[in-house]
C-alpha cells in the first residue's frame, strides 16, 4: 500500500504520453514539477492559518488528478476543500439537535509509544512530525473527548476520509440486508443486470462486502502500473477534476472486468468492490446513494455538519473513498460501534446482529492468503480476519479501517474507545496505522 500512490502517479504521468518528442518533453516538464513540489512542500501547519487567496486561486486553476495522487501542496489543500475541485453530493445532517461531546482531556495520552515507518516515537512527536503530516486526531473514551488535536487543519474544516469511509458503505449494506432490501447471497448480476458476464454471475454481494470477489481489479502495483488495466483506468477517470475529461464511467468500466481467481478464496483489497456496492445500494433503494447514507446514518446521529461525496466527471458518487466531514463527526460515527452509541444517537444503528456477523472469523484463512494487500503486517498482535469492509478485526474485538495518505478509524468496543484521524502523507510514503491500537493497549486495556 505504501508504494501504490507513487505508482499511480507514474500511470498518469506516462499513460497519456505517446513515443514522440513532444510527449517526452512534456514528461520532463511534469517530472520537474514533481521535483519542485517536493522541495517546496509546505508544512500542513500552514493550513491552520489559511492559505492566501492568490495562492488558492492558483491552486483552483492548476489542480489536476495527478495532484491528488502526488499529494503535494495542491493535493493536501484539496483534501480539506473537496467542493472546490470536484462536483459533490451532499449527505444531509437533517434538522436534529447536535450531539454535544463532553471533554475530559488527558494529556498523558501523548506519551503513548508508537511504532511507525519513521521509527519509534511518542504520539505527541508523531502528531507534530513533518513527514507524518498529521492534520487532526480525536480520541473518545467512555463517550467523552480525551484527546483532540488539529496540527494541520482548522476545527471546522471537512477532510476526506478516503477509504476509511468504506465503513459507511459496509454499515449501510448491513442495514439494507436487515431490512430485506439486499440479500448478501444474491449475485451482483441479480441487482445489476448490466453486469451479465459469466464471471459477474457468480460473484455474490458478500464477496464484494468482504473483499473476496476474485475479480481482476485488485489494488496491486502491477495493476496500477498497467495503463490498459481496468483498475488503472477507473482510477484515472474517477479522479478526473472538473477541468479534465472524465472518459468512461466507472460503472461501464467495471462491468467488463474478468475474474482471475474463484470468489471467496482470497482477501483482495480493492476499492472497485466498494464502488459496486454503492451502485447496488442505489439500485435496490431507488434513491440517490448520498440520500441513503443520510437517511440510514447521518440524520440519525447528532452530526454537527453535512458530509460531502465527491462525484466523478460522469456524476457517480465516489462511494469507495472520497467522502469528507469534520473530524468530530467522524468521531460521532465511530461511536456508533461502542457502548456509548447513545451519546450521539437515540436509536441503536449498529445492531447486535452486526456484531455476530463481523466477529465471525470464517474468513481468517482468506486474509492470510491476501499477502500483497494484507495490512496485518503493520500490527504486532491479535489480528484475526477482515470483513464488512474493515481492514482488520482483532481477537479482542477491536476493529480498524485505514484511508489513503493516513486516515483511519479504530474502534475498541470492549474499552469503549475510538480513535479517528486525518493526515496527508506526501506520495503515501509513510505509514503509521498501529498507533491507535497502541494507544488503546497502553492506556485502556
């Protein structure tokens, strides 16, 4: 996962270049721009004070999908200002009261020892590390905020969750299954008749939900590096900014993908699985995807603000990852998975049957087979399996989901603790997912 984004940049850099002198010259210019971005990479702390309007205007004019992938100054700015660069769909909070969160700050949490790609350091040092580029960290224990830091964003900014937002899809899929609207044992073709190939006719909804579809769009470096590969194409078109040609829709690209292994055998992390779940959610509900998320989750929690999904150039909500909200609303969502859910919601949204399914370790062997996309290597203990869009479910009942560039949601129901955080790591070169578990283990267990 660490090298994936640099590989993606290479795709966008070279895929559009034919073998002629002008394209070679363009390639040199783009490489030079990349080098310039590295040398001029500003601290995320600059975003706390706001960027000068003349610089923002330049960002808005120059931003392209490659800036998202490189995540230099333009990319980092875009992550907390998504509507300035993409059309967006609103996940409304509704008219309910905001669920205010009490504070009982504990500065000793900053002494937590963490293991990262940058070496061992305290959480306090990690938060301020220039390479980690952390922008917001929130820890809630027993329903109260015990740590809240904004080293690289303003409190009211809405940062993208990236793949951590797959939990919105995972939970909504479960809710619709409980309502009888989705049958996890049905095939994708049953809900999306356009997906009528023999391969798609054997893929079930549960295979998408657990990242075990066996389809040839797995997030490997080889697939990202091949400009003709479906994964490379859908990534390029999905991330196209408002100034770029969006090409083919993700829906049309993905329906032509073939399988490379039997479904249900191997855990293969792949964002297209989540994107297709989003298509199914729209189809079975007869509602816009963002409205389903709003009705089933966002309006039922005392959120303080609306959320926003970025749209592809074809108008498709990017349900696999481009969702943005305030940090505290991220924390409120995480609380739904803890005994303190009633501090933010009047009704239990994460049902008891959800836990029965999530803690079923039938897919443990599939995770072990998923070597290239397995995130368990970043943790020292206790990982059991991956399911319902969670990257890891631990033996002690904790759950973790990472997002690109260093976002994450860590839930510990047993200790009644959640950790949510935003970062903007340049080129995705630094990875530090273990700190949240270490915080729980050292302070609350």
